[in-house]
């Protein structure tokens, strides 16, 4: 029987391999498979119960995302749920914190191409666009503690978080934002502009207005048991915004959403961590965001902060209200 292998987290000390034979289907997810089906269990909250599957056919291996919450990527390109993708020797599949390297058996004939378009063309086109954007990151306060409190019901916590993020994403969409990702306890979105002040002003203002609306919405959801049933753990969303140049990249036409990368994206995540337990649900912004919208919104200056990866201190402001 012809076989190949996958290697899970190959560059880590706890790497391991799984052998797959022709004709097998390997399910991937957080829950065990019913009926004794072969399954790769990835016990991490960001992995869906049934996340994806690898199909080992004679004509080649393929991967399908099963409609997962947080998505699957191949070589950095986000997969469209339900679409079947050819896998080639050395491809890297990313699911949450897990990297899975794929090594199908060598085939003497052409590889499987499930779609009408040329899959090899689709998978090898690298598109990178540079733009200016205001990035928003919202993080559920104390989520790790919540997971520990309800460690016997992790699925309940993740389902509740997903309902909250679905509601927040609707608000982001209404305010012209682009969802970048939902990852565990955090949501990330952006408003794209250009490098000029006028071209960046409107996206920054839209992002700030959205942040204030997300704060109001979160307060409403906190009192709705259909969204937040945890009486012993109040719901707060810490929000940070940063404006600057980013690279938006997608590999292949099959990528659903490009990834937003760069110094601005790194900065906004580190800014969010500045929000202390004494100010849950705060909205803070960096200097460039403040400079773009300080004539339209009210702010409180919090001071200069040394941020990892930045050579100079960063001015940080609390967003109070719009005018």
C-alpha cells in the first residue's frame, strides 16, 4: 500500500509524524471522530471540533476546510471553506498554533486538480499590496481566567465568544471595516486608506467611531444572557488602534482574506496589552491615530510608553468620545 506522512510542528521539540495510506481520509479537529474514523486531535481552543480533513487519493492528496471558525491556511494562503485544495510535497498547513508539513507519496502522473481553474496557477500567484491602514484589535478581558474557571466546558466558552465576535463583526461591517481574523479571545479588523493625511483621515475616524460603538455593544451584550451567561465573569472588550503602513498579502486566488502584516500590526497588539485591570473596556490609540482625528474625537493623553520592537517611546491616548 502506498503511503505518505504528515509531520506536526516539525520544528518543535514535541514534533511527531502520522503515516497515511492511499484511500484514507484523515479528519483534523479538537474532538475525537465518531465511528472509529482516523483523526488527528489538536487540543487547542482555536481548533474547531471538526476543523479540516486530508483525503489521500491515488491521484493525489487534497485538503478541505470543514467550515472551521478560525480558518486553515496552506503556505500562508487562507483556504475557502468547502473548497478542495491539492497538496504537494513540503506544503505547510497552518491550523491555530499548529503547523502540519505534508509529504504525500511521489506520483508519476499529474496531481489532482479538483477545480476547473488551473490550481497550480492559483497556488503560485503571490499578491502583496502595501497600504496605509488603521488597525483595530479587541480582546475579551480575562479570557484565560474564564477558560480556567470553565475548564470542564471549554466548548461552551468558545461558543459564547464566537457569538460575541459575530455580533461585533456585524458592527465592524456596518462601519466599513474589514475583518482580518478572529483568534481565540481577540478580533482584528482594519480600515484601509493611503499614505496621505487626507487619505488616512477618514479610515482612522471610521475605526475610532467603530471602537466606541463596539464598547457600547459589548456593554449591552454583557447584560444579555443569550450572549454572555457567565454571571461570575463580567464581559469587557479592551480595544487598541494604530495607524501606519502595512503589507496585505495573499498567496493564490483561493485565499479568502489576505493577512495584514508589518510593524503597525505588531504595535496594535502590544498597545492592547497596556490596558490594565483597573480600566477594563478601555479604548486606546497611538499618536498617528490621534493626530488624524483629534479634531473629531475627544482623547486623554496617557503618556509615552516603551513598546517592544520600537526604538522610540510611543505616545498613547485614551479615546473618550466622538464630537
